[in-house]
């Protein structure tokens, strides 16, 4: 009897106990979509706050051009616009008029504001209580500002500027169609600056990233660039995860048009651009961000989360509309190809998922005292956001950084899901960190690499930025330590370095080979970058190391490039199929599996070679195509398949459809073969 494979969480018999939660999720979404379509005509029209709030050109009753400014501040009693021309003083002519729904509006002559005008708001919040704002005007950066700059003479101060250049930026390239099994290159524009050009207070630029880093990403075989820290944030050390201005690309790296040029250039290279977008929480700063924007908690709950930052209150319709408008803005204005939603657990759970290992699926639905823990309004927002994204751009990528394993994350809301395209396999980096400290059994390795539900599409990775920031050690450093500074020459050999590099290649090889639906790499890790990423002292990448022929970093870069181009690109059809287990041996630390036409075999034993490893596979002729032991990748050449064809023919097995294959496998080596007809 053929086993039924569930296509969504509603079909999953293991989730029968939680079916009511899943159905309620779908019902809330359907009801809200009906309401929105009835009142607004479409979800796109509902997500329109950026077109109605902020600063916009308009015409008055006589047809003359004017500026129309609107703000939503239900707790404010008075609002003024201040500018550099007014010496940032309040003037009666620049006071907004309030309506009964908490909206403020101001109309100004067209010559009152020009491209580059500095703007701030002064807000009277007499009704505020308990926050010390009574009776004084608050300084605020407009919520929908699309250009925000830090004051060079007073770094603690930030100010919006009107972005209205004479010439509108024109995109030259179409948004690319993202092929299956995306290979994602995670990067940070400011910290991607070459170390040789770095000074103590410098950061990278959009122009520099466009000119130097984008071609490198494409040349190394990646198909998607995922950018951190683009949305404006006053604290550089937050790596962009404490956003103050959700509609402004960070001015540290250049102008909005220079960011558009970056996106356009990426599209010209065939690269999709995904923004890392923190919609779970925001910057706690009041003068620069949305916290206490009108003197109240505004769009946020009254409790800070585990990072000490305010979390959005998804029960507020205006908060949901604000964030939905933000999604629409970046897709339509900058033509980004999608989003990586940060800290989705902070949105999904009322308790933000704190202090829970989520070892059982029940933890996704009940807290430790048996009460429902999901944030129903947070779930609703995610369903709506993913629906909107794909309505605006059907080929968009929507990725969830979510640690709890919530079922159905990548299924449609109508099927009990949340609508993402992919989720990150966040347990894999943690597993590799444990393996480095102490070897794990091969069964746990196979389980961890393939631990995903059949209906949830998962992106695998050895490490992302989380393992490489603020003094955290990247995997290569955990393996080699200070030897990276003394024993990475191709003219020297050291057992610890040789063993560490071999294990590093294996980690990345098997993670890619087993990856469910895609793969991610953090910038520089493809060649074993020797330093962590810090917002100050190490705010750079040593790209030159991979180009130095006398160093082994370039050999690691060649290994990564070969995996992306020679393996995944050429055998993409096989990578679109699931891995099929074939063989395991605990004492000898061996593991083998098939994937489409490919066969992968791994020897994790540090000392013992397998001279005649025999196990059953799909019958046929197998050709060796790639080995992690090739000299061009920094291996010893004991299994070097470069430039030679090595074929293996299976031996028939009685009363079985499989055939035996016999292979040679040195220690700490992975081998890929392709089955030929």
C-alpha cells in the first residue's frame, strides 16, 4: 500500500490534536480577506498607508502644485512640521490640522519644501501619562520618511530629508525569475567593505557593493542575495535589527537611488534581492523611531521583548496596515524580490517563545501551563503579508526565520499554513556547533540534516550571520582557532589545520547535499573568513584572502564555487528531489544517500579509509564527479576525480531491485557520483 504523504498540516495525522488551531487560523484569514475586499476592494488598496501618509505632491483646488503632509497620531493634541529653513522652530503656518480619527494634515505651497529639505516633527502629547511627556513638544522623525540622515556633528541626532530629485530613477532590468533550490548569499552592505579599504569609522556603500560584491556573488554561483541592515537604524551595532525608519534605506551606505541601482544591477546579473525585514520588533529610541511616536505606546504592546525592544501589537489594525504597506513599498518602489522575515517566533507567540526549546510540537500551541500560546493576530498578519507579497509579485521569495518548528509555515493560509515560501533550518548550525565540540553519532547527523516535514520547504545552512557577529566564532574558527593566522599557507602542512579544513568541507558538503529546498551562506564563509563580524573593529571582509594563491582560503572558495556551479547548477533537477537514505555505519562513521540521479557518500572517520565500501543503491553505472579530497579544494588528493573519469557498475542482488556498488573512500572525505543511463 502506498503511504499517503500529507501536503499540508490539515492532512497531517500527527497534528490531529491541533487541527482546531489550524482551522481557526484559516478561518480568521478568510474572514479578514472578505472584510478587506468588501471595504477596500483589494489587499493592495488596504496596504496603502505610505501613499496617504507622509509627504506627497498634490494639487490644490485651483490646480496649483502643493505639498500634502499627513500623520497618524491618535494620542497627540498638536503636531508641527519644522525644517532647517525654519531653524527647526515651530511656526503656526506649519501646524497640522487634526480630525476626529487621529489623523493630522498640513498643506504647504510647493516652494516651501525642496529636494533635500531637512524635516522633523514637533508633537504635543498632553494626554500622555506616565512617560514624562506632558506639556512639552516631542521631537520625532516622520514615520514615512524615505530618506533619513544622521547628524555628522551630533551623531545622536537623526533627521528626515525630502527625497524628490529632479530625475526619477529608471530601472533597466526586469526582476529575475528565481529558479528552484535558491542558493542564497547573505550579506551586509556596510560590513562588506574590503578590509584593504577599511578605516576605523568607514562603512561600505551601495556603490561599492554594486561594483565589487555583486559580481563576486554571481561568479561564485549564488542566485539570491539576502541583505541585512537596509532599513534605517540608528544603532549600527544592531546589524539592522532595531529599525527606526521602515521606509528609508539606510543613508550610511548612500542614497535611495543608489540602493535602487544596486537592486537593478543585481537583476541585470540574474540575482534576486531579498531584504531582511524585522517586522516583529522595532528600535526602542523615541526621537528616531516609532516608539512612543505620539506619546503613547503607538503601534506596540506595553511589554518589551527578550531583546529589550518594543514588539508590534498585531491586534491593532493600523499596526498591521503599517507593516503591510511597508511590504508593498519595498516591492513597488525598490523592486526587491522578497523578504526574509526576522524573528517570526516573536510574532507567532504571545510570550515570544522565550525560554522554550520547542522539543515537542505541542509547544507550538500550548505554553508550559497548558494554555494556548499563539498570537492569533500575529498569525493573521503573517498570512496577510505573505498573501500581499505574492499578489504584488507572484515570483517573490518569502522566507521565515523561525526557531520553534511551527507546522505549515510554508503552506497556504487556506490549508492551515502561514504562506511563506521557505523556512530556515535553524537547528542545523546549532547541531554543527555541538559536533565540533564532541563528535555525534551518524544517525543523529542524518536525522538533523533531513528533519523537515514533507510540506514545509526548508533552507539549510552551516552558519548565518548569527554565528559570526559580536565576537561569536564562525565554524572555521571553532575548528582551527589561532592556527588560521599561522598555518594557512599552501606551502605548510599541519594536522590540526588539515583535519579542520577537511571537516569544514564535509560540513558544508553534506548540508548542501541534504538541503530540502535551498541553501544559504553568509558572506566570506565560503572561503573560511578568519574573523567574526563586528560593527566597529571588524566591520569589513578580507576578500583578498580568497585571491591569494599562496593561501588555502582560495581553495575553500573553489570548493564552494564547484558545489554551487558544477554540482547544483548542472544537477538542479536532482536537487529538486528528496534525499533517499541508502547506508549508515556508526563505528566506521559512514553515511550514503541518493538524490535524483546523484549518489552521495561520506566518511566522517578521521583515520580509517574504506578500501572496498559496499552497499546497495539504484542499479546502473555511476561516475565520480566531485570529491572533497581533491587538491584543487585543499584536499590531499587521495580521492582526486578532477580531470579523470572513474566509473562504477552495480552488481545485481538476488530478489532485490537494488544493486551493490563498491567504492574507495579516504578518511574525512565526501564523494558525489552521478548515475548514467
